[in-house]
C-alpha cells in the first residue's frame, strides 16, 4: 500500500510565533484523527524550522524545508545546506517548486544535483514539477512533465526511490483558485507512474507516492484524493488555516 501524504507548503508566510501557534493548533486538531498510513507534513520558512521542529515534537506532524542548496558548504550567500537542515532535525526537503523554478531560475540541472545531495545525505525529497498553462493549451503537458522528471530525477537508481515523493503541480493551478479536474490529475498521475515503470520497473512505480498540488481545498480534496493514482496533496494557501488544512487531512 502506498503512503498517503498531506503536506502544507507555507511559502513566505508565518513568523516564528505564528508558525508555532499553527503547529500547536494543528497538533490539537489531529490528535484523535486516525492517520492510518498517512503522513502530515508542514514546510515553514528556513528561519522558523528549528522552532517548528520543537513545536511539533511528540506529534504526528513532520516539519520539512522548502528548499536547500546542493553544495555542502562554500561561497553561496543566502543558501542553506543539507547538513544544516539535518542538524536541526529536518530530514525532508521540497525541491523544484514552480515558484523556485520561475522566480529563482532553478533549472533541471541544478535540481538533479540537489536530488543527488539529498540522497547522499540520506534525506528525502518532495520533488515538484508541472506544466505551464501554455504547455497544456498546446498539448505539450505530457512532454514537459516527462522531461522535468527525466532531467531532474532519472539519474537516480531504483533503490533511491524510497526517498522520493513526487508532487505534480500544474503551474496554472497554483495560487489561482483553479484546480485540475480530478480526471486531469488522475490522467497525469497515471502517465507519471507509467514513465517511471518504463524507466525503472513496476515495483518502483507502484511504490512512489504522487501528490497533487494546485488550489486543493477542503471542498475539492475528497474528489481529487479518491483517484487511484493520487496519493495526497501539496497544499499552499489552504495550509495556512488550521480548519482548512484539517479538512483536507480528513478528506484523505
Ligand atoms: P496553492 O499552492 O494550494 O495555494 O495553489 C500549491 C503549492 O504551491 O504547492
């Protein structure tokens, strides 16, 4: 059985106190929820990771990073390394979010290096990818997704996939209120599993959790999560309110 995951990407939101408060509220809200085979993840900003890890202690909430640099150290002003994250108890990192790709020029090549570092350090990646609106309109969405996966991930070995979570996030659905239909999500997730099977094998493809991201809300979560190849969600805006995030967790 594949692991289900509901992950909240807080982006550039929540200061130290707000982060702690949100985690405490969430802790309380899901205390009695049966999370069978389900992981609950939140991704605060770098400066609030350590205090968030502390706040999430003895709970079902995992705290992960939104990004990391591929180098272990060196002249990379403003960056954070894998070891620095591990030292404060962070074992998982989101890589390749479309906002990183668009606003910070993260390339497939840099992401491939980040993935390598994550695996070398024994960490886990939530690897994000997805097509732009123009790609979908020109019916290039499958080709774009395939090339993002190939260039960013397909250099890893079959055994490494146990440390990879995928997040398909059509860029046109992120923060826009627009969602891929459950059918569109399922179609793409099945396609993704298919190319992984082709490149590796059925075991790898069947095992990897593929999350959907892009305007998931309590109102649409259940339908999206009901699709056989959708194993959870990467949630932006709706992860900032405990009621909404809990609603999404309950929909899985
Ligand atoms: P959204 O963001 O839920 O606000 O659309 C999703 C994401 O960026 O992961």
